[in-house]
């Protein structure tokens, strides 16, 4: 069984390969761009059959150069929500995805691809339906346009697909193998480094009607993201666009507190938010002017569609997932510095 993973050296792609390896699957073609060579670390301990540069892969795949491929996990994209080069974003996230989709349908290859919660942007409802899709940046638009193209060609629930097509609107994913993402790494990863450097963590102050650190996101642990991807891999009858979050919005303060309590005194008495704040362990900073009007202060995945197709995966909350992540970083098992 041959599998392709694009964005293979990236955060989610590498973890999907790890999940496949755990099942004994290693006939995997890894596709990425290693111009930034340090990303090799995300692949170094994984088992793959081949590596193909992203500049070469898409045309070769369309020509059938890799023979029979069971499924493509398409995680390759520019995921920098601050990227302003719209042509670059559309070429990477839309045009290449369209070409890949066409090739998969022609070859009978299943396509499981990364969409994004950024498609909702300024909405306050997070359901996979056009009336709630209001992207705030060109990244979110590039993801939405591909979703829209598939709806037009395959129907609302992708029922017209000749073989499985499933898109996942990832919410705020965190966990091991994200160290290369720089400013786009999760708040938990940045706070791990902040705590070790300064003995405290940073959060945005008041914004959007929310108090300091009170903005709420649906934070989802990478292990849960992999589990849902693999559930769809096991259930080829399930197609469509699906939210991939916990269905539970939690404030950034919860992330900070989980980081602090896990790193400060392992096994010790956990601090409350008030205690951590009074102890100077959380530094609230002014909300950046560059993000005003471009920032989601609240996200919470509606899991109705996911549950309807039979995926009943139980997601970790912030307290559980972030604590596990911090222990991984401390142990040095992750690919962090």
C-alpha cells in the first residue's frame, strides 16, 4: 500500500507519517521543500520509501510516475497567515491543490487534505457552510477557494467524488515537531521557550471585548489531529469538509497556566490564574497593531458533521494536551532545540 504525504517535513505531515509508521506502514513517498534544511529533523527518525522535492512531485504524479497510490495526505501549503504575497499564496495553496485533486480523481487515489479554520475568519459560527465563511487574510481565502472548487465539482458533501475526498479545517494545532514554524508555531511552544528564558510567559492583553489572555480558541493536540486523519483513512466511504478541533473553546490563559504548572514544579501544587499573575509568571502585552481586524478572538469547532459520519474520537482538553506536550519538550523527545 503506497501512500504520499505532502508537506512531509512539516508539523502535521511529519506526525501523520509517525502515525502511519506506528501501524507498520512505511511505503510512503515524502514530498516537501527542504530549502530550509533544518526541517530534515522532522523526518530523520521516520521510515519512508522515498523523498521527492515539491517542485518535481506534482507533475510527476499527474503523469502516473509513482504507480498505484492508495491515498495522498496533502498537508503541503504556505501556512503563514501574515504572508501578504497573494500570488505566492494562491500558487501554493490553490493551484497546486487543484492539480493534485484532478490527478487523484483520474488515478483513483484518495485525497485527504488540509483546509483551515481560517476560512471562517470574522465569523462567530464555525460550521462547514458558506454563510459562515469569512476569511480575514489571503491564507484563509486560498484555503476557502479550494473548498469551494470541490463543492462546485463534487457537490456539497463531495458525493460526486469517484474516490474519497476529505478536507480538514484544522483549528489551533499544537504539539511536537512544530519547532521550524517560527512565529507561526503554537502559543504553547513559544511559551515553553519564554518560560525557560525568562521564567514567565507572554500573552496578549485586552482585545475584541475579551480581557487580558481571555481570547478563546479551539486548541487541538497533534495526536488528535493524526487520529482523525487515520480514522478517515480507515473509512474511505467518508467524504466532505470537516472541522478538526475539539469542539471546546478555551482561553489563552488556560494554555499559559498549563505551561507554567507543568514546567514550574513537576508534581507540585498547581497555581491558580490569580496566583500565577500575582507571582509575575504571566506578562500581558499590548495587542499588536498589525493584527487589529485580522485576528480571531474566538473559535470553536462545530463537530456535528464529524460525528454524523461516525468519527467519535475523544479530544484532549488544553490541560491534558499541553501538559503532555511540555513533558515531551522537557524530555528532549521532540525536535525542538
